C-alpha cells in the first residue's frame, strides 16, 4: 500500500451549546461542586495527498445556537443554618386578629411657643405635621393669585392677589376649629388693584381674622362689610408656635418638612417602629404601560403610618406614575387586620418638571383590609400626603387626590370636579371658582400627636455590636459592621476563605434578627428574647456562577465568579420569612466577591504531522503540527476537573465504507468511534487540580504558569478514510469543587 507522506486533519470546536451552564451543588458540610458542560461540535477533515492544510479555508463549521436553559444552583450561601446558639430558630405561631378602635378625629394640641423651627420631628408630633402650613388649605411661599371665588379655605401667602373675576371671593372656614388659630388670611403683603374689592373674610368679627407683615392700613372687609384689623404675624399661632417670624422663615421650614418625610432617620426620631412602616416602590410595582400597582403586606403588624417612596424619575409611561395615555394611575392595597384607615405619605423625590393632572380617569386609590375581597377605600383625603420636593410645575384640570406638598413648584388649578384639600407650593394660581374640604381637608393626622405612636427614646440605649471574622490565605482579621445602614466591602475571597458573622445587641425591644443573601427574602434567625447570633462559617467564593465565552476565534473559555451580599437587619416582626421589611430598626450589608477563575480550551487543531503508518493494519497516526494548549487563571485557588466525553449526536459517518476510526487523547485514553455511538463512553480527564497543591496536568508552555500543553492529542485514521471528511462531537465539562462521594 502506498504511504501518504502528508495529511491534513482539522479538529474544530465551534459554538453550539445545548447547555450553557449546568450547576450542581453537592452538600458535604460547606463543600460545593459546580459543573459547567459545553456541548460542542468538532470537525475532522482529511485532505488530498500532498497538501498541508490548503483546504482548511473551505471547511464549513456548523453554525452555533445558544440555549437559554440554565440549571439553577443552590450554591449561594444560606443564612438559615443552625448556629452555636441552640435557641436561635423558632417557629412562629399564627397570631390572632386584633381590632383597634378608631380614635376621635380631633385636632392635636398645639406645639409650645418656644420651639426650634428646624426640629420638624417635634413639630410633626405636636400638631404641625406640615410645619407652619399644617392648618392652611392653600399656602404659597411666594405668590398667590385668586381669579374667582374660593369657598371654605384658610389661606397663607407671601403675596396675595385676588382679582375676583365674576364674583366676590370669601375666605375662611365655614366651620371653625377650636384648636386652630382664628386668622383666615395670613400674608406678607397684599397686591395692589382689586384685591380689597373682591375679597371678603367669612366672619362678622373685625379682629383676629387677618394678619400681614408689611403694612398696617386695612383694605379688607368681613361679610358684614366692616373693615378688619391687620394683626402682626407674631399674633398668628401657626407662625409663633412653629418658630417662624416671616414668610422667608416659612419657605425654609416648608422645604425642611418636605425633606423630613423623605429622611428615614428623622422619621425614626419622630415615630415608633410599631406605628410607622417604610415601603419602596420597585420595578415590579409598575404596570407595563405606566402607573403603580402595589400590595403592602402588613398582616399581624398593624402599622398606622405608611411612608411609601416612589423613586422613579419618570412621570409618564413604563416605569412612571402615569400611563402612556397620560392618566395618573396609583393603586395601593394594604393588607392589614387594623380597621383604622391608614395614614399614607407618598414621596416622589426624583420627579422634576411639571406634573399635569387633566384626565377624568386620574386616580390615587388607597385600599386597606385583611383580604382583597374585604378591602375598604381610604376616603378621607387628610390621611394622604403627596410630597414632590423637586417638581417645578403642577397643573390640575379635573381631580384632586390629597394634600400636595411641592416647595419649588408653581401650581395652577384650572377646573375641578371635586374640592381642594390642600396645596403647599411656591406659587399658587386658582383660575376658577372652587371650594375646599375646610378644616378636615388638610394633612395633619391626630394620630401623629398620640404619644403611643412616638419614638419613646429607647434608641438612645439601643446598642449593636456586630463583627465579621474572615480568614483569607490562613490570615485572620476582624471587621466592625455595627453601624446602622452600613455597607461594608470585604473584598475578594479564594475558594476556601471563610467569613463568620457575630451579633450581640441590647435594647431594640421586640426586634428579631433577619438575614438575606438576595435582599428580597428575609429569614428570621433568632428566637424571642435572644439578643445574640453567631453564624456558621460562610464560604463566599463557593457561591459560584459559571459562564461559557465562545466569542474568541481561538478559544472557548469557561469562567466562574461569585458576588454575594450578606444582609442582616433587626425587624419588628415575628414572621419566619418576610419580603417587605420597610424601615429596619438596624441594618448592615456586607458585600463579597471571588478571586478570578477562567479556563480556555482550543477551538482549532490542525493535524498534519504523520507519526506512524502501519500498512498491515491500514491506519495512519497523525498529530497537530502546532501543540495545542489549555489556558488557566485560577487565582480563586479552586479544585477543578476538566473532562471530555463523546457526543454521538454531533458525529457524522465518513462517506467511505470503512466502519471504524480511532482518536487518541493520550496513551491511556482511547477514543473508539463507531457510527451512531459515542466517541468516548467514559469521561476522560484532561486536566485537574485536586484539593491539595498537586496538579494532574499537561506540562507548562509559558513561564507565567497560565498555559499548559496538550501534547497527547493524536488521530488514528483508517487508510481508506484518509481523504474523507468526518465530524467528531466532544462534550467538554468543567467541574469546580469537591463532590461528595
């Protein structure tokens, strides 16, 4: 038989992945094994005798498709394991429903005259929930323009202008409140023109009904057509009892009020955790076409105040508070056993520009109850505050849904099919005839003044001592994580590096420690009356996720990484598991990452060197002319094994009539090919690092200790097939971790 002197064979890895990453965790204490399997196609071609790869350019690699399938992994570290404290887990019995009687809706006792005007927490809990603006239906820190009649309204403005329009404007509440100052109109100055002509104060009194700062000549009359006196601002309880002496002070205080309702620290200083719950509106709470649809689970907790933070910067469309058809759509359901209507503060800290409410369908629905079928609507608008600290414009054309606090905005009310509750803004213009909800229309909840709902000062004696002990490369260290709302970065971990968490606290009456590794599901870690928790050892770098990168022409690369945040919080809850934690009593987040790991296998091997020819057996044995290599980056220092098996679904039978061919990976692993059968029935280990420092690996190719030669690739080809093309399928599998035997 004639000897062929040269032959070209191509071993080609392309990018068909039936499974991108298949991750399996084998539980052996804290040992994890992560396996990534890349099912690939390999092309083998024989060329015409005498050529040396000239036909390679004509080879057609099969196109690759990437599956979205990815097996789930449980390698993320759990926070629910038993710890050294035997009593740190407890099943919670179902709590019985408690009905709390509604308190009488009476005005809170006013704040004392000697008060720090910047202490909004004190003002809010002593009758001034909106500071100096708490008892006014309209408060304009700059200009107020009234073009027509406004009924049942108490008004304050830096500059007051009433043009009358088609009728006389009567100012003042129809039904006065004994706990509120009697002044119906409070201004810095009155505008020239028709202001005095078109304005009447709804009373027969001539004193104690009008106050101004910049002039003393009276031009206003009461409904008995008598001139009324002009009192100084110092004689108005709303100003004197909130520490404000003029409208400049008032403007600053109102800005501070807006900031107060966004500041969790200030809110916690004012209200008890059993009374207040803070909730964030997140991505899943927005309707696809815009608007908010949120259910708040407050079962068994019975909070009275819900501070809801809407962080979006979009007004309209997906991710916004209005639908793409320009309809304000906010639906909030509060699941609670409490029969008292909740108080709701809605913060919109990132909305800018102008918000226009011009649709009859605009709505803000707050529902509460124990289940969807028994929920009731919150119908009293003085229970609802909408806080817009950055808006510069507000336009109302149909509905009015609550008290609007917008310190920087110019608000214009054009027409309404309902009454006004309250507007606090920089500038306010009423372009038509309106009425308000009077003394009962303003956000100033009596429950804010109830001492049972206040922070009792126990936070001064609350103390948390929390540390995380780490052991990296046999070096131990300790990091303090005691500070509330701290976010501590512990840096990168190798595979066997350890982190252990310890918590000891005093105070925080009734609170339990919860833990989470995804920030969404929180698991209770401590039983009642337990104020210490020591976790079992955590292995942050074992919570690995694997990917396969086939973007390079020469290599396909396995990559593995871990990024885990361990979150701990003290919560006023007894539930075993909770997803909506509101504002925690205390919280700390600890972030970790893994050192890098990657392993690349060759995409292309060209076989052109004849090693042996045996005419008696009819075979040629050839090897690559360029030595292939595997490239490893294992700063993670993880144990791993790289294996390969045959993939019969990728094999194609040569066109000639021969029935067998053999492919040898090394001296001990024989690849036997038979049509319609696996190339290798048992996995062949190509490269691995075991749990010790010893490697089973090919020799080094470079001095950087990253590239390893694969010297034992060879093909044994039947003579009859030397000019035929065949496809060989191989499955490369990378396993990281120690599998339990």
